[in-house]
C-alpha cells in the first residue's frame, strides 16, 4: 500500500516540469522570508521572539532542495546545490537574528562593606576585696606578735605537761606533732593569716587533749 502511494507521488511530481518545481520550492521559501522580515519590522513582539523555528524551516527546505535536484541531476550536483541553498538560508536567518533586540544586562552594583563600629567599653570599677580577706587582715592586725608569743609559750608548756601523762599511742603522736608545729610558729614570730589560722586549729586540738586527760 505504501509503495503504491509513493509511486503515485513520484509520478505526480515527475509530470510537473523541473523548473516549475524549483520555482515553487524556492519561491515559497523566499516568500516566507520576506513575510517574516516585514512582520518583524512592524510587530515588536515578533521581533523579540526567538528565530529558531525559522532555522528549522531552512533546514527542511535544504533537504527538499536536495531531494528535488536528485530527480534531474547527479547526487554530487544535487548535494552542491543543496549546500548553497542551505548557506543562503543561513544568511537570511542571520538577517532576522540581527533584528532581534538584545536584552540589556542590569549593571552590577557592589555593596560597600559596612564600616566597623568601635564601641568604647565602660570603665571597670576596681574589684572590692572579699570580706574574708578583710576579716583575716583585721584579725592579723589585732593579734600582735607579742601576744602570739605568750600564747605559744603557754601552749608548749601544756604539751610538755601532757607528755608526762599516760597517753595512748595515737594521742602521743598527735601531741608531738602539735608541739613541733607550735615550736616552729614560735620561732617565726609574726604570723601570716594562714599561719594564724593553723595556730588556732592547734589550740583547739590541744584543748581537746587537755579535757581528755584532765590537765
């Protein structure tokens, strides 16, 4: 069925004179080009449209030219004519593209970096000494070296008296250690807040031993 249909088309085309076929094909292409060119001049929206459909139309007519010339000419001659037609068609395509307005690119603006803001910190008030430090200083000032010396002499005399008692092994070791500490503090004389606190702890330990052994 398809072969018969193709044969009928071929017989119909072959009956038409070759020059007439060429005139119809090329005249149609030229008419489309002139019509498109005129419409682009007068219609702004069409002028701004893409011309890719016209390029596809040119390629199709180049193939039609090749097929048409193979009816009368050798293949090499038909190819040369088709290529020339295709080149001419591309020239018309370039003319239409030249009419297409180019979109203007928006100028690129660069934001200036923000300038650094320098903030002056508020004045810092001097830190107040802790209450504990104040109390220790006042305690040290209130306890002069002479008074500490009298207390130490009395404490050492008590430790000597306790050492004569029948003490347990643990209490005797603690008492000897306490006596040595008191002797070191007595030699030093003026005491720091930390040393004064150690002295008070030793006095408390000595009082417990005195109460334990009834001295």
